[in-house]
């Protein structure tokens, strides 16, 4: 769209030969000569009502009866799809096991209820604020989400800008946005891919890429309080499996952390290693070596898994994993449900 402010009002002028051209007539002439808008197309915005479909998938298509992957027991998996052009691209998940919030990496969100068989009420929308104007993906690049279960307040990590925003319940209104000084050296396209709210009110953020970290490590921060407000913090280093990058993390009820570690392999696959960090291992200056929980790679159903959340069902710890389909026809939006089982033998740290 050509900005009207670029067409200046003026008095009638004379062209060579004495022809007078009035401004009202000169505007259409200018518009005919100016090429159409060739900039980046605006991100699709969600349309209401949200229409969703769900289809069950198998853990292992080659062995439909398979139910175990190391310490993960398969409880179900589903492919989600929607009619909305804005559907997909989900990089973060928050859930209580019945109600789900998925956050896309372009600032779009999706909420729905699900009982394991059918989708219940659903709603979608776009973040009401953040870096930039929200015109393109880079403006938002919302890769991580943490929600306070008591108040419903939400915090979003904007990866490209290394900023964190705070939102009212339901992501309805933005109340704070801060460029975090401690994250200023984090990579623009590898920043706060993981954001975890701890029970004592602290927050943990984990960078996806390794710029500035020691060795093959990824930088991590623990904030003493709300990361959108100035306050003390401490740094640590996380060592992912070789060739993998952390794509999300979640807290377990006993204080352990679960981390998704993703890789990209040609021609087009995304193997994932799920790792575990012991409670108390994250300390100032610590180099954190996780232990392996399971590998999600062929023939196990795999995709670009970028979101993980933990819930409880009785005495069982449940892991929910969602994939980012990059809004590509080559990928899917998958929602997986596993039970996390205790190690049968003493776990060893990944080398």
C-alpha cells in the first residue's frame, strides 16, 4: 500500500506545452505510475470462531502395539488441524491436563479443552502487544510461555529481541515488556526458547543457541522474581546432548526439570532427546549436565517438538509435548501424552 503522506498536495501546475494539471487529477496519475506494495505480507491473524479437528496417531507406525520409549510410557497422541490460515507454528504449551494454551512463534495463541477424544470449547487470538508492530514474525517471535496457575498471569519470551513480556490472564492485555540486560548478548535467533516459572516466584530462562556460553553449553538465567522488573539474577550453563539445542523446558512437581533437546537432520527430520535435570542442580555458575530420559526419533513419531508441559494424574507425572509445524505442509501439529517413569537403574549424565 502506497502511503498517502508521500503524495504532497500542491497548487495546480503547468506541464510543458502549458497544460494545467490540478492536484485532484495528479493523484491518480501518480498511483498509476507507482508499483504495488512489494514488502513482506502481514502475518495471518486468527479468525473466530476457532474450528479444530483432532485425529489419533500411533507412537510407532511400524509397531502399533508399542507403548514404551525408554522412560516414557505412551498414553496417546493426536494430530491437530484447523481451518484458520493462522493455525499452527506452536512453540509453547501450558496445560492442567484438560485445558490447553498453545502459543505460536508469530504471536498467535490457541486455547481449547480436550478430554482425550474430542475438542471442547476453543478460542484463538493474537498477543495484544510485544516488540515491534506485530506485522511480521520477527516482531513477535514468541517462543516460550510461563503461566502462574494461581493468578493466571502469563510471561512470554520473545526470542529475537531477547525480551520478556507479562500479560493478564488469557493473554488479554500486556502489562509489562522488558529488554533483559542479562540477555543482551544472547543470540537474536537463539534466545529465550525456554521460560519456566518456579513455585517460589523465581523464573528460569534458557537460551537455544550457544553464543557466549562455555564450550558447547547454553546460557541460562534464574531471576529472583518477575523478569519484567529489574532485580537480581544468576547465570548457569546447560550442556545439551551433542548436536542438539534446547527447545523448551518444564518443571516437575518434585523440583526436577525436563528439557526438550532438538536437532535437524537432512533430508527433513527433527530427532529429539528428552533430558532431566535433578532438583537443586541449577545454581549460580553451575555447569548443568542432564540425564537422558528418552529419544523421540524414527521409527517413533517425530516432528519439530518445541513445547513441553508437566501435569499430575494421581501419582503419575504426565508430560505433554507439542510440535511446531512451521505452517508447512511437510510437518504436523502433534500433541503427545506420556507418563514419565522413574529410572530402573541409576541414571548417567550425558557426555
